[in-house]
């Protein structure tokens, strides 16, 4: 099936992209097209105009900037999964990107498109929330930063404004921290039914700081505050982890997205199992 | 809707064409330029039958618009054979019965050919993972993995 008709514009710079979005009501950016095109085919989205940002220079690098790891918006899932810098400083993100679809899809989609679109089923949000990341955004009023904790507001709803362009993802570089991402694949689609990202700093005995976040069949990707509270300041033991993972089951039915394949009860169960796996991995505590 | 003039280099030949913005890359290749190797199976980036290389990377050509690839270097299955001689990978598909109906084969070949460029002594499991984005309804994959392995073995033998 064909997508709806639309006008096509190509931006050569971030500022031109912002202007083009302002000039054409309802226009959307076009990055890797792997989020938008499937939904244009089904009519779930029908933007009258697309602003192609692939010709904008400077959005494809992965580098250290001011104590952060900065990942350009046009970096593909495959580039993230293969990057040594990402593997070293943000392993949860490398894990998540490597879990996307297959190699062709990983070559097609971008990190900026993934995070701006806000498809709650996708992998990266849990990793980015756990890593404490933020987005650099440019809009008609200039530049701003959006904390990942404020980014995901619903299924296909994010805090990125209609005329705003995400230019980079930033992940703070912190010593002695580690992170990971674990996923239960939906066997049909390959998307996560439940995915859990975890980040932690320990002194070898005590869990000093920790962030845990989930994605998949949830109303939207989110931090698991009850799990984090049960861990912070506690000693690094298997029992602490099991008890904390149990807290993941406290999510109410309305915090999940109804799905004919997976009830909230099943998803809650997966959530605690995968939270425990991610925590054991990131904290280096063996299974029973 | 405003049509656009674009240039696509396909297997080294430059083509100029005019497309509607919503024209998919696979449609431009097949219907405007006559490269019918890339097949259309699912149109949802699931089956991999439409796989081609764009600027050196395997992608599913049903999942991008042709205008997005303006100026790109595209390689399709038609470019694998040289002067009418099948490439070693194609020969091994034939030898090992790596195809039956052949519908998945052009995409399978492009994914495998791209993978083989950097592959270093992969296990059968790794080969299966490398082609996870290409579905085959006939062979059960076993013979396809055989063909890819045999191509690697042949390549190593010729280096010795
Ligand atoms: C077959 C298939 C399988 C998939 N499997 C998985 C999977 O297993 N796991 C997973 O996580 N994801 C999966 N995905 C989804 C994929 O990760 C997309 O979420 C992602 O690639 C979207 O990025 P894009 O560059 O393609 O965005 P596009 O489709 O180009 O854009 C998506 C949206 O984001 C906006 N946008 C894009 N870039 C920016 C920017 N820089 N600033 C502001 N707004 C922007 C666009 O306007 C549009 O609204 C799959 C997709 C397909 C087609
Ligand atoms: S037709 Fe493109 S992946 Fe199936
Ligand atoms: S040979 Fe028939 S689908 Fe693969």
C-alpha cells in the first residue's frame, strides 16, 4: 500500500529544518523513515509534508563533549551497536541498539528518530532512562535540553515540540558506573514485550546510586522508582536484588498497554524477572 | 504533489529519474529503472526480499522513499555476476540447493554478500543471526547456511 501524498523538502542545516517545519503546518522530520513510513502506510500518520534531515552535516558523530558522551541524532542503530565508545561508556545503549530488529533495520533507523517518535514498544528508551541521558534540541526559540525523565509522555508522545529538532543524545560519563539492558523479545515482531535497563554505581559492598527503567508493553517507558528505592544504600547481595525486583510487580494495570498477546499480569511477571536479570548483571551478583 | 528529479547510481550506472515523494526505493528500482531483482514481499521491512545495498550497507528498500536516496550508490542482485559469470556466492547457492522458488534469493544474496565482506570464521549460529532479517518459506535455511559456509571455505582455500 502507498503512503499518503506529501510534499518533500530537504534541509541542509538544523536551522533550515526548523524554518521548514515552521513554514509547513503539520510537517514532520524524516530521518531513517523506519518509524514513520510503516505508520504512513497504515494511515496512522498522514503528515502533509516531510522535511528530510539526512543532508544535515554534523549529526552523525559519537564523541566526548564536556564530560558527556554525545551521540548525533542521525547515528544509526547499527553504528551505536558497533561503537567502542558507546560499548565502553554506555553499554546499556549498545545492548539496546544491538537488539533492534535485524541488520537491515539497524542500518536504517536512527537514535534521534527513535527517541523523538516515542514508540513505547522500542528498546532504547529504557537504556536512555537508566543512563540518565538527555536530548539536545533546537527550535524556533533556540536551544534547550530535555531530560530523559521528562521525555516520554505517552505511546507516540514525547516532550519534543512540533518545530523542534533533536540534534544529539547526551549521556553523562561517570566513573565506576556500569549499565546493561535485558529484553524479552516479542517472538512475532522482535520488539521488546518487556525491556529493562539498569545503571549502578557501587563501592563493591554497598549500592550507592542506581537507576532502573522499563520499556515495552507499558503505557510509556518509565523509571521504576520503587525498585530503585529498595536498592539505594543497601548491601550488594542476592537477597536485596530479589526483594527489589519484586517491587516491579507493584505497577497497576493502567500502567500497561492492553495487548491481545500479553496481559498486564503476564507483563508484570516478565517485568520482575527481567528486572532481576538486569540487576544481577549490572551489580555482578550471580544467579542462585 | 510536487515531483522531484533525482539521481540514483545503480550497480555503477547513473540514472536520472522523476519521482513522486511517496515512491518507495524498491518501486523506483523495479518499475522506473527495470531492476526487478529486488522483490516485494511484505512491504513492512519484515521479509527482506527487497534488500539492496545503499552506500555499502544492506537495507530494506521497501522501508525508504526513493527521494531519500537521491545521489546514493545502490547495488542490487543484478550487479553480483560479472560478465555473465555468477559470483562464487551465487554458485554456492546453486550447488547447495540454497533456493527453491527463488523469491527470497535476491535479498538473501545481498544480505549474505554484505555480511561476507567482513565475516571472519563465523559459526553456523552467527550466520543464521546475520540473515535473520531475510525470511525463506522453502528451504528451512539449512542449505542457505551451507552455501554461505561453502563460499567462505572456498575464499579461504583460494587465499592459502
Ligand atoms: C521492521 C521493523 C522492526 C523494528 N524493530 C525494532 C526493535 O526491535 N526495537 C526497536 O527499538 N525499534 C524497532 N523498530 C523501530 C525503529 O527503531 C524506529 O523506532 C526508529 O528507527 C525510528 O527512527 P527513524 O530514524 O527511522 O525515524 P523516522 O521514521 O524518520 O522518524 C520517526 C519520527 O521521529 C521524528 N524525528 C526523527 N528524527 C528526529 C529528530 N532528529 N528530531 C526530532 N524529531 C525527529 C520524525 O518527524 C517522525 O515523527 C523497528 C522498525 C521496523 C520498521
Ligand atoms: S518487501 Fe521489504 S522487507 Fe519485505
Ligand atoms: S526459496 Fe522460496 S522463499 Fe526462499
